[in-house]
C-alpha cells in the first residue's frame, strides 16, 4: 500500500520536461521538491521525510543553520504546500512533447489506491477489505500527504466511500461494512494532513441523503465494535451538521435513535463511571448542534441529556468541553421538561454549573448565567434558588462576569440574579477574593 519512492520523483518529472523549479520549493537536505513541507522552530522548512530522518539519526541541530533545537516539533507549512500544489497543477512544460506527464495537471492517486476505490464501488463485492486498506493508507504517517490528498481530491474517496453508508440500509445488512466506511471518512474529516477543502468533501455526500447517512451512523454508534467506532460515527454526524442547511439539521434532530446514542456517548464508558474525553467531546458537539429546535430539546431531555451533561460538568471538564456542556444545558432549560429535569437534581446541577461558569470561555459563562437565570429568576424554583445561593464562589463569578466584556443580555441576567439573592456590598466584598478595585453593580 505505502509507496516508498523518494520525494525526488516529482522534481525528476519536471526536470525531465525542462520545467524550472523555484528554489524555495526544494528541500535544503535532499534538494528535491518538497512533498510535505514542515518547519522547525528555527523557521527553516524541510521535506518531512528528510528532516525526520535527520532527527531520528540523533541530530539535535537545524541542518541549515546548525543552531541547537530546543524543540523538534515539526509544524506543517500549509502555505508552502499549497503553493507547491498550485505550481504542480499549472506548470507548463517548455518541451514540445504532446503528452505531458501526469503530474503536470496535479497529483493523481496511484493505481493501487484507485483499484481499491473501484472495489468499494463495485456492486455485489464485499467492500470491507478494500475499506480497511484505504483506512490504513490514510492513517499511515509514512504515506506522503500529497498522496493522501490526491486520493481524496482526484480519486473521489469521500464520495465513493459514502455510497456504502447509503446502500447498506436494510435491517439485515451487517454493520461491519458501514463501520469500515465510517472509519475511512472519519480519518479524512479529522486528519491534520488532509487539506481543509478535502475535509469538507466528506460532508457533501452525507448531506445528499442525510436520512440514510445518519441512520447508518446511528447503527454504528449503537452496534459498533468498540468506542472508537462510535466516536468516529459521531464525528461524521458533527461534520455533517457543521456544513448542513437548517432543513438538514432539523431532519437529523428528529431521529430519535441518533439522539439516544449521542446521549449515551456522553455517559460513562465502564462500570466505574469513567468518561472518555473524545467520546464526550463528540457527543456534546453534536447535541449542541441539534439543540436548536424545540422537538430536539424535548427529545434530548426525555432521553437523559440533563443528568449526562451534569455528570460532565461535575467532572474535571474545562475549556471546550465545559462550554459545550453548558450550551447543551442552556438549550435544555428552554423547554419545560428541561427546567424540571435541572430542578429535580438542583443539588448537583446548580453547583456544577457555577463551578464551570468561568472555565468555558465567555460563551460558557454566558450559557451558565442563562441556565441559572432560567431556573432561579424566571421560574423561581425554590430548590434551584437555594442551591445557587449556597454554591461556593457564585456571587464572585457573577460580579466578574458583569465586569467583563459579556453581552448586555448576560449582564442583565447576572444583575437580576444578584438582586434576587439580596446581595449587599458587605456580603459581596466578603466573598470577593480579588485584590483589584471593582465597581459594585448597585
């Protein structure tokens, strides 16, 4: 599967056609056109294969400058890679040859990978072996990024593999082939070495028949061989929702089976109650994306989204996890069922919301205030009010939010919460551990 030819092949093809290669397209080590340009901390760019061999040989200096390397991290030079790709697709040979080399019109997938795609598309043939080889090819770090992108772009890998999801709809159809297809698409959608344009190619064929695609993805989430397969399926749902029209999002949100699996993904993965970070991230992202419709909110709550999200907030979730969890909870309190679910477990839910108020960025903080305002101020649930008043650091965080660059709506809700709790200057300052002088809200 993996082609081991040196990166000099591309340069040789053009040199044979007397095409002038720009100097900065050449690797300082191999002097060949770079196929996967990466930069060291010194700012010098090399071909990944060449510099990796240099580092693996025990060298701790930059080959071009001979400066010591405090870090050997390789950062993809995406701008240079696009320039090389553009040059490769537009360079016109000065030779009078009437049949230009294949690379003169851009890189194309190798015959072996193209044959695998034909096997996937062939009716009546088991696509599993070919799909597994494609996934291995796209996941292999030794395979050049140019070759991977060429397969996705020119070979139409995403479009071909997505057909497996749509044609395996029957209840008796095994989940094995669908799971193998999901793995290929997930690698394309999540891999750092795949161009953004090629990543977006995954969503289009899924959206073409969203109902069939999502039904197949839900099957993998329910009966996949392991947690990795379930996470892959959820990531594809997220990719679809990120690029979908409102109509497609609404259709996806109405699939009860999918919502149930997303809620399950956010929950514990073993008897000890452990949460998997990747599973939680994928599940929360999808739930946040579909929570815009009332029907979806009610369905999420009915299927147990509130206790699942509260469990995440009560854990060590921070950053994007905390923000996504708070956004889902904000959507949940937008319906009566969601408010009732939060208030029923107010002793756990409210302190969890307060504790993560300042750990999910401004978006998370505003979502947290919206949750507290909905159950404490607007609907005045006594259980929620008592839990909020007793939460450690709640008053301080509300004051900090009001003095930050929050939206006028969030500021107003925070102010109303403070007034409701009858906060006076003395009690505020007693809990205010900041050494900076602040202006009291009233």
